């Protein structure tokens, strides 16, 4: 198991104030692993799944960024919904699968990410994650 940090961000379109997508970004060595989610992950019920776009982001500022940003050619307002530590484990019987235990203040659930043919699928398990410890600090601004 590996421990890292994550941020859950919401992108809202500036032109009509509609949610565009959510990002889960997880700090890796010198980049962020990024999952783009097109429905609110906090409202997905245990057992639910959704397709996500997975990519690498080499701009580490996204781990703490809030404000206006142009994403995929559209101007969005970026809001941090939650952040905290995350425990990451490979799924042993699934070569392209990972288990994430998010320890955020509100985003504290266990999820799996699996590559299914040509798509990545993020699934919320029935396990509940542990809330963010009150002593945890990411060393950044609050």
C-alpha cells in the first residue's frame, strides 16, 4: 500500500454555471494522476460505477488550484471540494486495477479504478473510508 495526497475539484462552466466535470487528482512522484469524472462522485451510491478519463498532469499547482481556468477550450470556475490523504493498493487479481481509500473530510470512501477494454471505470465500493484525521496537514494553505 502506498500513501499519497488527493484533491477533489469541481469545474463549473462560467457561461451557464452548469457543472462541467469533477477531477480527482492524486500526487505521484513528479506529476499528478488525474481522473475526470462527468457526474458528481460524492452522490454516487455504494456499488455504483462511472466511466472516467485518466491522464497524467505535470503541473503540480493543480493540487491546490482554485479559480478560473480554461479546460478543454472552455472557461471554468475550479473549486476544491475536498482534499486529504489517500491509500492506494493494486488489485492483485486485476492487472490494470487499483483500490483507493480516500480520507477526506467529506470524500471518505473506498473506490476501485479498473481498465475495462478501452475505458477506465471508477466504482464506489460498499466500504466506508476513514474521515480526515484532525491532525493531518498537507503543508499547503487551508
